[in-house]
C-alpha cells in the first residue's frame, strides 16, 4: 500500500476519482437519466437490436452498446424473470421501472468513470515515456482537473469511451515509435477501430496521425529491412479494416450501416452546424474551440500547453522521440481540421479529445521551463503547479456543486407538496424532474417533433402548445433547456456563425414561439410561481451540454375572479 501511495500517478488519480465520483448518482434512482445524449439506461438494448436488424440502425455504432449490454445482462435477465410474461411488451414495461433502469444507468456511469481514469493515466504515461517522470506527474494533474472529464466521467455519454480507445491507440503508436514492434501497430489499429465503432467522430483523431507514423517508420534508418516494415503496417491495416467491418455491423447489416452514415451526413449533423462553410466560419470554429478548451482547462493550463508545444519544436532529441512527442498534438490538430471544421461545431464535448491530449503538453511545458531555468523550479514546482491547476479545479468543483444542487431537486420538493394537482410538462426526459408513479402529469409535444420516450407517472399527448386554455392544467413545468429554442430570435448570420437549422425551425414555429413568448409574459392566464436555479453564492454556475444548472420554471393557473 505504501508503494502505491508513493506512485507518481497516485495522488492525481485520487483527485480525479474524487471529482468524478462526486454526484455520480445525479438524477438517480429514475427510469431515465438526466445526462443529455446519454445511451443509458434506455438505449442500450434497443440500440443494439436496431444495429443488427437488417435495414435498421441506431444513431451510434454498436461497440459500447455491446459492452454495456454484457455488463447489464444480469439486471435484464432479473427483470425479464420478474415480468408477468416474456412477451416483449411486458418485459419492456417491467424494465422501465426505476428499480431496473437505475442499475443500467449506474453500470454505464461506473464504466465511464473507470475509462476516464484510464485515459488520464495513459496520457500521463505518454509524458513519462517521452519526457520523463516530472512531465508525467504534471500531465496527470492536468488530466485530473479537466472539467470535461469531471462531467463526462460520470455519465453514460459515449465521449469518454471513445476518447479512451483513441488515447489507447496513440499510446500504442507512441510505444511503437520508441521501440518498433509489429504487435503495437496491430494493437493501435484495433484500438482505433474500437474508438470509431464507439463514436464515429473518432476517425478525425487519426487522419493525420496514421500517415505520419507509417511514413516516419518507412523512411527512417533501421536494422529491419524495409519490406518487413511495410509488411507490419500492411498487417495492421488489414486488422483495422477487418475489425471495422465486423464491429461496425458492415458485414452483418450493410443496408443499416449505409443508412446510418446517410443519417449522420444529413440531419444528424446538418441541423446542428454553428459555423459557415468558408474561411470565416473556420476561423470562428477555431475561436470557439479555444473558448471551449479554456472552459475545460483554464487559461493557465492552456498557456502551459502552448509552452509544451513550443518545447517539442525546439528541443533537440532523436527523430523517433520527436515524432512520438508530436503524436498527441497531431491527433488534436487532426480532430480540429477533420471534425470541428467539417461538422462545424466546437462545444465542450467536441473539444474533449483535444483537451485530453493537451494535458500531455502541460506536463512537457512545465518540465521544459524547469530545464530552461537549470532546475531552479525543481523545489518550487510543487507550489507553482497548483496555481496553474487551480482555475480548472475550481470549475470542476463548481460543476459537481451544480449536479449536487440540480434545480430539478427543488421542483421535485415542490411536486411533493402538490401531489394530485393537474400538471402539464414540456420537454424530453433529460430536461424534466422525476415524477412519482400515479402522478397526474401530461407531457405535451408538438406534431412536428413528438416525444416517444414513456416516463412512469407521465401521459404523453401530441397536441398544440397553444391549446393549453382548453386543457386547463393547474400548473405548468417548463425546463429552460427545452423552451429556449422556441424563444430564440432568428437573427441574420454573424460573420462566420450561423444559427443551427434545428434551432431555427423551433424559433420559427408559430405555435411554440407564440405560446412560450406569451407564457413568459404571463398573458395566458398563468403566472410564474417558481424559478429553480443553481445557487451561485459559492461557485459560479456551470452550464454544460444542456444538463448542468439549467433553470426549471413552474407556472400556476390564475384563478378566475
């Protein structure tokens, strides 16, 4: 135990564990999670079935769905045995109960937690292998306080599993650059396949990395004949292509595979683009990427990372080690060019990969400054490093505080005091508080985008928002994360920026736009009686992925005189 406690990565990983374990129960127990775009608890088994049903598809590739399905299978079997019958409808109804859904969500979150810690260690170990133990320790601390991992490391989103596999691939490629090994090339190829078949956007990490590695391997001086090096890369390529054909469902469901790709190239991406398809848009994407990176890491760590990149360029080392040090940065650049600029998005979850690899250069940067000053920082580094880490740490703590004091908890307490009232709610499961079984709640969704995700205690109705006067509920529950798009004003495109099509359609909706505008101006016979928000008296409010610190409002019907 003493040896473990003195390991260079022990304290950083302990801090990372504490930050990512805090509030991991956020929104649980429940029949659905609050992690926006998460795949658990609802989508694990249905998504896996759709992936292998001829002609059908699920939004994401099936690898992580399969992993979670295997881990969750005891709970699924337990629920199926408790079902009134093995008919699909009865089994699904049984499994939708919070007692089973909570287990599915908890398993997915624990897996994300473990993979997030493994990713932090892999990046730090890259620094250790290429730049020494001091760089490794600082890189581990930088990864530990990354606010993106503080959030996604305890949700069922696919971002952490995807980035773990991508980092693992870079780790194997780095080891191969330092000591060429055919097995490392194959492992790197298979890890890259796992990343892409977890979330498609992972391809962008490798567009520049793999050609550079292959080219450097083939042109450098080596005792191994060139044909052997070509053979090793050919085997890795074959392993990657074969692995992708199997893990992506291309072999088992080709029609569904190509239908999914068409969906991803279509509305799944086109409706959410934030930047114009020109150089001004790419410049705006770069600015947005830097802004999101600053939100995750803080300006001091970004500055240190810039020093680390400069150090890699200036320090004289053997060619193999130089290329190895370049790989994390090359992966980050590749992702920006081939995803951020192509998908034209730069939100925090779409720069999480870059923030992961930048932790490597944070360690390199501080170690370089120490070397540049001839070791004068060796003693005060333990006092200097926390100053760089503090902004990101404070933001991670603020995020955890926001999850612990989620505004929906206040609404749930209010609901407990108004049991039996006729309530109308709006928005997807992830935006709403939890309702007790038997609650008198009707959720309204518009005909153009009906919500098809049943919640216990909630009756779904497809109808016009504006007909609320005919329905006459006692109270309305309005999550800001859902209503804001209807209240957004459609402005002319700014230089390099555009309004996402999906948001524009909602903003132009005559029914939704008029309804929410009139509701907030209290013109519909309802007045606001509660606005649940995060407390910002100690920590700032962190807004992330329409999940953290989103206000929820309650309106009450004004009694007729």
